[in-house]
C-alpha cells in the first residue's frame, strides 16, 4: 500500500488485513510506515516498511520482499502501487498471485492532475492490470470507470465492497461526545467527514450551509485534517458562518459524533465507495450526497442525491431533511437494504475466493 496516512483507503486495507490474519499469516507492506493508524494495527500483523520516498523507489525493496517471503498472494491498493506490485512480481520471478484493487473513480483522480506522468499512467496501468491475477474495484461505478479508462472489459473486474461495517463501529458510536454543541438538542447539527482536500469539496458544503444558516439555526462539524484547512476556515469567515462551523481535525472515534448528528452530508467531487456515508447510515444518521462517481447512487435513494458542486441544491436538500423527520427515516429505510454487502465476513469471503480461484 502507499505511505500510511489517515484516510479511508488506509482504514479499509488495514481492516482487511486484520480480518485475514485470523486464519492466515499477514504482512502489511507499505511504501512508508507512518501515521496515526500504526498504533491501531493488531499484534498478529507484521508491518514491513519499505521506507521509500515514493512508490517507484519502493520497487527494489518489494522485489527483495517477494523473493524472501514468497507470499501466497499480494493484494495492492491504489493505482501507482498496483503498477509497482505487478512489476515486482515479474522481476522477482515468484508465483505469488497479485490482486490489484482500485478504490476511486480513477479517471476522475487522474483527470484533475496536470502532470505528464499521470496522463501516461493509464498506459502503464493497462499493461500491468492485464498481467495481474485479478483486478478488484470497491464499487460497480469504480469498476465501470476503470474499464472505460483502460479499454478493457468490465467482466475482467470483480466488485468487492469494503469491510466497512464491523461491530466496533456500533460500540464506538455509543460513546459520549464531549463537544458542547452535541449537548444542545435544540440546534440541528450537520456533519461531514473526510480529508480536507479538493476531492471532498467542502467548499460547496460550506456555501450550502451558509444558505441553510440564513433560514434556520444549525451548526456544521467537519471531521478530518488536510491541506485545505486554512482555505476552508477563511471561506467560513467570509460567508459569515465561522461561529457555526467547527473543524476538530482527525479524531480517533468519528462514529460517536456522526451517530449523534442530525444529518450527514457527503459533498465529494468523486469517490470510489465512500466509507463515511455507509457508516453514517449504519449508525442511524440520515444522509444526503452528491451524485458523484462513484458509490453514492449504489447506496442512497435518488431523492437523497444532488448534483456535484451545486450548493443551492445541496442547501435545499439539507433543509428538507432537517425540517421533516420522515424524509430522514425514508432515506435510512431505503439505504439499509444495501448495507449487508459491507459486512466484514462478506468482504473476506469474496477476497478469499479470488485468492483461491486465481481470479
């Protein structure tokens, strides 16, 4: 996997590793071992730190690892790392199966980069992915996007949803929240979560919330950290809503906040399969989302989706749900029938089937 961070990819890969470690020896091999999740990894899992500056420079270390350990399977996550994983197997000349996984609408991610290497990357990906033992995407939308980007058949790509909903989420959701806003039941709280980056488009959420605040008293909490923090704080100030917006940063237990909010909003420009949205619905918090590629339309009913970047539509939908409890209950009821696919045992069984059947 890429250098360890504090995002959804990191959480889901580490959760999958923990699930597999119950009956298998599991290593987590990372370009660089760092970040807050390191301390949460269970003792049964060995961390292999390639200690590289970037994915490409981790190639020699990964080749040595494969030759030394000869694992049954290597599961890789994120397109740069996926290409390196396939190259490493070819150069190491080992029989380990390589299963590459895509966790975003990849064309969206690459299309927003002005770097020449990112424009050339689909050619390298196509070459590598056709030589992988299996290709996995975390949603149907991500699979379709990847197939179109690489010019391959969608039949070559398996869809396996993330192991998002383990029982620890529900235990953590019941923990008390010390934040003073959550003690006041008379003022609605809108919540979101994710890295403070352009992909999550919290700018649109702030603009939508400014419209909401002009019509009713409410508060907005955005959990997560990232390089857009000062930009978002400045925008909240300019919109005149700074006193009603809080950005607590990265928190170890986001579920206790989400479970006690009145509405969760996903404002992303693109995703793969948004874990926070699934978790919000699972702990009983109504949610709305942008109809972004990909994921939300595989979970939410159509009337809970708004166009990407449309703050006016987002504001109207927020106001609708906050004003009418029945709308929120409808969203929860319509969404929950889709949540069973995100149980850990389902994800684990699907991955083990891919490993056992050679894709």
